[in-house]
């Protein structure tokens, strides 16, 4: 590609094509409290600047597909923002709050629960739905970090199992096994209303 030859215009064009997908990713994954302090557009712009700076190294190695490489840069930026602004608001610095569920709305979590469950088991009333949605959210938070990440990458970022395996440095079989294990646990919570307790990696 022309970007490989170091042509600035080609590099900028390549990065610009991914701007909107990065914006959607940041909107989806960034913690709601951090969003009050940091504009998603600023995170995206920082990612594109960093990607431009590191492009020569990426083109030389290309260990990941380009969109997954950008995703990794974006996730690092969101984690940095989370640490800075959570600490600034005097929240705990001893335990890193998982990035995955921070920007997901309750409505989206309920949609995920329904995707993972037989429609016949959907609660009949709005009150029960809200209660179970809270339990389901807690179940997501209680998953092992990699399992939770696999679920969110599959259902919210719409990544394939192969892409998830590449992004998390897993084999495809391991990514698939983690996904199936996490889904089984979440289905149990949704159907029985009991929080997940197995946090093993």
C-alpha cells in the first residue's frame, strides 16, 4: 500500500477511514463517569495521532490486522483516561474497574441477556426485567476479565472468534471455549436470578 512507502497523505487517508469505527468503539466501551470529563472525539484524535507516530513499526511487523491494532491503541487510551479521571474523582486506585462494562447502557445489557437466552424465559414484567438486568450486569462484572472481554467483543463489537483470538493473543479454540463458558454462566444467572461466583481465570 502507499502508506508503506511513508506517504503522509496515504497514511492520513487510511487512518481517517477508521475514525468513525473508533468513535463507536470509544462510545461503547468508555466508562460513563469518565465520559463526563473526556470527550470521545479527543480520545479518538489521540489514538489517530499515536497510530500515525507508530505506523512505521506496525507496517514492519504487522502482528495484527490494522483494525485490531487500532482497537488496542484505543483501549489503552481509554484505560489511561479511566485511571486519571477516576483517581481525580477520589475513587479507589487499589482495584482497576473493568473497562468492558463501563459504557454499556442497561438497555444494551438487557438486549445481550435476551440474545443469550430463550425468549420463553424473558421476564413478563418491566419490574422483573429491571431486577434481572441488574443481576445480569453484576454477573458480567463478576466474570473473569478475559471471559468478559470475549463476550463484549463478540456481542457489542461484533468481532469474529478469529479476531477475538488475535486481539487477546489466544488460540481460536481457547477464545471459543472462554466464550462458551461465559455464556453458560450468564444464561444461568439470567434464568435463575443468582449472581455468577466462579471468577477463575
